[in-house]
């Protein structure tokens, strides 16, 4: 009896406000539980692992319960009839600064569920809810926004932040719907316990009735949050209870087909990109082979031999230019031409040709020979001996 809450007029009024009509209070057992908090969610292998629920999210849960009915289920098995009803919720600030949402619910007094709770066999709970704002802790990308389902499936936002790596997690700041509260074997929130008398807070006589608020739009089923159920497989159905729900199965097949279509388009795009990359790689490989062949065609020994021969020719040409420069200077002095320091080879050749013509007109000894003297004196040297002749 330690966990069962004693019915007061205030609690009866809260139940009546939720149910609408008086019920037989002698046939129900009321309990209070800490259902969820702003502490990190412990839900391994899920996108919600280490997710943080904001205080505003908890406030919306309180308001949602004021306007909507929230059933009590077993292990999130929404396909079965509920075993009870949640009728009151309130948030509290804890000594460590975190905020906890407590809720009150009732089940049948004579049921096995009430007995298991009283015996401590069942003592944890878990919420089933849909967030409208599931934000990346790094950049604020909203996974719950329509069209972002695949990002949530792959746990990576459009900005490259991957949930579960480097401290990246979800921040839940908006509630779309609070669909149920379940009795579970292990909750994901910090201490999601059904409370004993010393731990209760709502069920104290002086609790405050919270204002009701309107509900909100739903989000994709992919985003459904069960902030409590960890490793909670549904029990296998009994053969006598196994029946094929053709309508539900058809809907599932249609959804899977739609998803397969989206996946097919993604694969097609990736295949096209891969084909383009492969073509680029093939072209680059062919160019590399061509360059390697061109390099191989160049014989290093032949190149070295050609280089040595070219060097010798260059040295010989340099000797010729030096010699030509000296002859150019002498010719300019002898022929009375203007000497140009740093003259180019064509300029030196032109000056040498001019000097040759001038020097050819000068007689030996500097005396002109007229026609008569030419007949009387013999020339002992050839004409070329009178010239300052330059061999080019």
C-alpha cells in the first residue's frame, strides 16, 4: 500500500476533470510517477540517446494533458486497449537544477497491474510522444521538419553533424503529441519511477491545477519518442490471437514501397555521379600513360650526348666571337672607323667589310702610284701584301 495514493477530494476533482463523469473511486488505484526530466535520455542504439528535453517541452506536456486524454499502456503496446489513464501532470525543479515532470495515473484496484506496482515488481514508466522540434545540438537543424525523415534515419544533419559523435545530440524543444504513458521494465529517462509516499509531489493536498492548452500537429512516425523503453521487445503473439490485419499490412507495404522508391532515386543519382567520376579517372589514366610513353621515348644517354655536343659548339662560337671582337677593334683603328664597345656580331661584320674596302685603296708606303711610275718601278710584293687583310 506504500505506493498507492490516498484519494482526496482534490485528486477526485482532477480525475473528474479528465474523465468528464463521476466514476466509482472505490474500484481504482491511483499512483504518482516521475515520468521524464530534462536530464539526458538513456536510450542506446537510438537517435534519442543522450537527447535533452527542454523545460518548455515538459510545460507543453502538462498543457497537452489539460486538453487531451493520455492513456496508460503496457510496454508501448498501443494496439491493445489501455489499462488505465493519466489524469494529472506537473513539473518540478530539482536541487541539481534539472526539471522533472511528475504524472498521476490510475488502474483498476483489483487488477494484476495494481498488485505488481504495490509489490514493486513493476516500478518504472516511459512516455510515448512525438516531438515537433528535434534540433541538432550543434547547429539547430530540425530533424522533425517535414522532408527531413532520411536525415533522422541516418542520424546526420545537412551540416554534417552526426548524432552520437563528438557530443552531438538532439534537443527536444517542441511537443506535437503525448500519446501514452507505459509501464515498462526499464525506463530511459533518469529515475522514471512510480513514487512512494515520501517522494510524491503532485499528490500532496496543496498542488496547483495547471491551465489547459491546445494540441499541436503531428510529425512523422519515424520521429516517435519512447523516452523510457530500452531493449523492450514486444512479447510474441499467441497463435490463437494471431490475425492478419490486411489494411494495416497494405499500408505498411505501401510505405515500404515509397521508401524503396526514394532509396532507388538516391542510388541512381549516386550511380550517375560514380560513372562521371570513373570517366574522369579513365581520361586521367590515359593522359598519364601518354606522358609516361613520351618520357620513355626520350633516351637520357642521347640527351646527355646532345647536350655535350651543344656545349662544345657554344664554347667554339664564344672563342670565335672573342677573336672577331679583337679584329673588329684593330680594323676600326686602321681604317679610321668609329669603334663601338659592345657591338653585336652583325655590326662587327659590317664594320670589318667596310674596313676591308678602305684599306684595299691604301698603297704600300702610303704613296699613290700614278700611271708613269707604275711603269718605271717594279712592285716587289703582291697586292695582298699591302692590305691589313682580315680572315673571317
